[in-house]
C-alpha cells in the first residue's frame, strides 16, 4: 500500500509538471502570434489584394512605426492595442492635435458602398463612438458635400466576420476596394456619388490623413489594417462626381 501511494504521488507530480510546461509553451505561442499577427494578416489578406489594386505605400515598404526596428514597432503596437480604447475615434491618431471646431452644419448623414454591401450606414459628426456608427473625425468638414474633405472613420476586423450592419465589423473587407468604386453619401435625403481615386496605407503618426482640398468635395475613409489588427491605417480617398 505504501509503495502504491508513493508511485501515485510521483505520477501526479510528473503530470503536474507536464501540464505546467504545456501551459508555459501555450502562453509563449499565443504571445508570439498576438504580436506578430499583423505580419501574418498581411500575407493572408492584403498581399493578394495589392496584386490587383493600385495601392500606395503598401505595408512591406513601411514596417517601421517609430524609427526603431520592426520588432520594436510590433511590440509597441501590441501593448497599445491592449491599452487603447479603439471604440473612441479620438484614440486612433493619438499624435494628431485635437483642435476645437465649430458645430457642423450636418450632425448625421448616411453612407453607402454598393460594392461592399454597405447600405445607408449612419455617420455622426458630433459623437466619437464607433460601436454605434461611423464617425466624421473632429468635424473635418462642416457639411460633407461642400468643398473640402470629410474624414470618416469606421471599424474593421477579420474579413470572415464582416457584417455591414455591425459597426464594429463594417469595414472588414474595405481592403478589397478598387479605384473607381462608388461611394454614396445621403444628406438630407439626397444622394451624392463619389468615386474612389486613391487607396493607401499609413501609420498613426501620419498627419497627412487630415489634409484638406477645396477644389471639390472629397471624403477620406480610414480603418485599421491589416485586417484584425490596429497596426496601420487603410486610407481610401474619393471625389464627388459632377
């Protein structure tokens, strides 16, 4: 009896150490996948999209986020992803100076992309909660159809979770858009058609996202990329058609 108990206890201790080892290995694998998922996501979803689209500044040319090495950029991105609240559009570009703006002429309007199956999504120019609607950033244009540039933010996630009715997944397939695609804004019941002319990728420090042009009415659409990450920003520009 004594020998049997000892053997049973020894087996228990062995299994305990084995389980602990597996747990440590699993945590290590999950951590590596988490921090390097932007690179994995790029190869899974964006490389094929870039092959048939005139993408400007694709990710492979711009791995460095902050002048350090790519590994440092990925690690800092990972910690930021854990700590930042990305449901608040004001946290998407933390280096952008937040200026006070006059009240917009249009508080809310509708946004559609026929090629994406997005129909009359709400855009708010006065609220920053991306879980409830798209957001026109800091009232970058008093009216979205006047001359100037309206910057519109929306959430993305993995493409397989795309849902045009869910504002946390509405832009999950935005990386598949192409130059020439149509975007429709509905303001006070009237439709205004815009045509995409530029698709690019940049990082959260780039202030050019908010640049304004006043020779026509423009919209700039921004979401996180690669899909399922918040590492970079996908930027799609479109101009109002006459």
